[in-house]
C-alpha cells in the first residue's frame, strides 16, 4: 500500500516542478515591443531567440503620423521593455511613451548618439532619420545592446556576442553603400524624395538631398514648394526622382507633372524604403536588405 502513495506524491512533485520550470522559462523570455521595424530588426539581431520582439508599425507605415491603437496599448502594457527611436519620430505617441516610462524600461535608440552628430534644424529640432547613416545607426544599436544586456542579465553574454557580430555586418554594409554610390558621377548624385528623410544619408555618402515635405510628413507642402523643386530639377537637368513606400506619391507626381510641363523629362526612379522596411520574409524586410535595396534603386536610376 505504501508504494502507490509515494508514487502519487512523486507525480504531484514532478508536475509542480515542471510547472515552475515552464513559468520560469516563460518569464526568462522577455517581451520587447518596438515602435518601428528597423528597431525591431536591431533588437532581434541582439536578442536572437532569447526574447519575443514585436514591431508596432509594419511595412508602409508612416511613423510621423502613427497613433497607437487599442491593440498597441495592450502590447505596450504587456511589454517588459519598450524601444523607440526618439527625436520625435513617433510624434503622436510621445505622451503614451512618456507615461509608460514611469513604470517600465523604455529605451530611446537615439540616446546612443552623441548630440554633436545629430542634424539640427533649428535650436531644438533634430532630424530623427538616424538609420540612414549606417555608422550612426550602429551607435544607436550599440546603445540598445548595452541597455538590453543590463535589463536581461541572464542572457547578457549572448546579447553582447551577437551584437559584436552584428556590428561587423553593419560596418561591411556601410562600406558597401559607400562603394556602390561612388559609381554615380558627383553632378548626378542628387536624391529627390517626398520628404526630408535622407539628410543623414546625404551627409554620410556625399549625396545632395532634396525633399518636398520637411522632416516630418505632418507638415504639408504648398504650390510654392513644388515650383521651387521643379525649377531646381529643370536647372540641374536631373533625370530621376523617387517616391517613398511609407508616404503617398501624390507630391512626387505633382513634381513630375511640373517638370514635364516645362519640357524636362524626368522619370520615377523607383520607390525607396524611407521610414518603414519592406514586407516580412522578403530581403527588404530587414534593415540591411532595405538599405541595400535603396542603394540599388538609386544607382540604377541615377547612373
Ligand atoms: Zn520621416
């Protein structure tokens, strides 16, 4: 009669231990909620399978205009760590992120960048599109690696090791961008897009950059802006301009028509990934892939 009783107690004990282990494993895998896809990709490169990484904004989504949905608010509440770009990229989410930072680890990627490296437009307005200078972005990624490894000490060594490997990949990517663009003769190195997303790109890789809308798509453009840009394109005999996957192409179409009406034939050079990556599962659905595709589109159109 004694054995069955022991057997029952052992079974109960084993079931209890198994439940504890499962609960611990679940807790060990942190949930990191990121605003943009570029951030989620960087975080995933660092955490590998050791964290669940979620991006709130998918392909084609404009972060300047994005408002958190009820579903997003739930994900942000459930998150162990929240990662955002900062520099007012997520302009309409500022209040939500600030409120959450009172009781959660909320990391701004842009905090990893020395303020002297930021493009300033006015005393207090800095350009938030830091991912377009690959070396600058690598500093933001290093900040994420440091913060994540401090928040998740259990996986610290793995995070730091993966980050080192990713840094090497980013440095190689930076060289690739530089080499590819150097094939375009300097007078043709002019990038005209819907909004001013490519300022860091231009500064890092010696391209002259013009956008119809300002730093944020929140500010609208007027007829004068179109006329000024059309005159510039005609005068400089620029042969291609670009749309963006996360911005309506209406503004660029207006520029195109303006040029044509002045007798200057300008073509659409393609659609660039500016403030959002491509579809998940495609090469452009990663940061490296998005940068490579942009460079390929630019070189094919301007060379
Ligand atoms: Zn933008």
